[in-house]
């Protein structure tokens, strides 16, 4: 798509609801779980894959599709699910949030998929959320996000803020400095993430000295670089929540301005191995990222997965955190279906809670809030473009969807195993 012609008004409409409720599709029609949650008499089970295969987010999302397809291939080779092969129907969200909603409806209503694996940006997830809720269907979402949401229709296998953003801030405060400049793409995830960071810094003795945003897909980063240099003439911490190919321009111009990681360390929460490969490792060596998984994680499950991924897609390919979260969510869904003995949405939803998996990142478990426990890691980009893990929790950290730094959500939690509690209750 032509990024300079991106419909800004439409983008903000769907992307600004940080604590969002349904913004559209109020009357998109409902279908019961049995309508689209059953494989019927077919000899295959249809699932949807919905990611951006074009547009600004394709740099990240196409690799997630690769991981999902590898998991499906492995499951089918091992006998499928309930004796049936998985049939994946793939749709392109095109880095356009209304398109994601339209494609989600198509997959549910026309293709009759039993679940959908999809989305990357929170803007796309917010766009499809009312579709899944109105149709009582099921989305598996694989990317770290800003929290402040806990839908019964979504299973989140990426990190909640307390499993990525907050530990990254703590590590920076302890190791790199107290003053932060926040830079991000202009949509719900970076803005909400930075709201959390600012509250965290207040309570931890840090300070936000600057904050700026760039429209998603925009590469005009020179003004932001100038503001950072003005705020930090002698260097300082940069917390980066830019998404997509805006990062290409940002890191190249940061280096071009002589602002290297020795004085201007950047902590990213959307830059992983694939982005390093595509941006160019020489622009990122020495900078940091916070994730739950890196390709360099030393577990038997990871060695097996990396070998399988490279065997299928090429030895020059790399794995990363969203890909790993996408890969394991297919297996978690499979286990839930087998535990339920059916593809019925309600039954699978109940059976998913408590599912455990020996993931490449380490052991994970689906909690009653539809998020998984995950190990937290900080990595530094090294000479080969992979990450040296410089900090790690001793084991999995339980997810907290409702943030405990933001005043409006302190004391709230989520529990879908108890109807009396549901998506938000006061503890």
C-alpha cells in the first residue's frame, strides 16, 4: 500500500481505543458456536490465518504465518486433530484495520472456520474484537501487547506488560539510567505502553524527558531524532515501541546522527531477530530488546524447533518471539480441542484453560485470564544479528492483563473460569 496515502482518520478511529469497547460492527449478526465451531462431517478441520501479508506490517507478520503453517504441517503429519487434518484458510489483513474485520467475518461466516490465528498490531486486534464477541467465536493472538483487555473470545499467547514492558523498564533503571525518551508508532499499543511506563517511572524514581509518535508506516524520523538529541545532548535511554518498517528509518538515522548504543541505548519491544535481519544488523548491534523468547534460548525444545524451521524455510532464516508465540498457540489450541473432544467453541474455550506446553521459550501454561505464563528475557543485539541474553527471570511469570501501575486499573483482575468474575473484577 502507499503509506503516504494511508487513511489517517480511519487509522486513528480504530487504533486509539486503549481501553476500547466496540467501535463498529455493532450489528454484524451473531452465529452460535455450533454454526462456525464445528467441523461437521468433513474430513478436515478448517482454521483461519489472518495476518498482514502486504503493507507496512508485512515485514513482521509474514514470518508469523510461516510459524503457524509449520505447526499445522507438523500436527497433520502426526495424525491431525481428532483424526482429521487441519485445513488452513489464509487471508491478508493488508495492514488496514477495517480490512482485518472484514476478513474475520468472511472466515467465520463463509469459510466456517473453527478458530482464527491472527493479528499483530493492537489496532488490528481491536478492530476484530467486536466481530469475535458478537459471533461468540475464537481468536488466538500471538504478539506482546499493552494489556488493559481480557476478552473471553481471545487467547493471548504474547506477553502482557508485566511480562515484557515493565521488566524492561526495571532493567533499564538499574543498568542504564533514570531518564527516558519514549518513541512509538501512533496507535493504541505504543500510547498505552507509554502510559504504563510513565506511571512506572513515577513510582520507581525515573523521569520521562520526552515522548513522540510517528504514524504507522511513516519514515520521517528526522524530527524525532532531533528532539532526542536536544533532550539528551550527552546521551540517555530511548524506549522504542515503533512497529513495522518505521524502524528501518529510525535505526539508520540514529546511527547516521552518531547516536550509538554506548550513549543512546535503545530498548525495543517490537524489534526481534527477523526485524534485525531486514533492517540490517549493523544498525542495531549493541541495542536491546525485551521478549520472552530469543533464537539463542538454550532449551531442547528450541533446538528442535529452530532446526525444523530452518529445514522448511531455509538456513538463512531466523526465529523470533512472535513467531514462537504463534507456533505454540496452534499446539495449545490442538490440545484444547483434543481435551474437549470437539471443535465446539464453548467446549474448547473451557478446555484451553490449564493447558501446558513445553515451548521453545520454556514451559508455558494457559491461565484463567486467557494469557499464558512466560519467562521474561532481555537481549542485546550481537555481531551475528542474534541476541545475547543479558537478563532472564528464573522461571515463568504469571500474566497480569489489567495494569497495576495505571490508576484506573489498579486492583483489577480477570478470570474466565468463574462467570462471577469474568473479564474484569475487583480483587
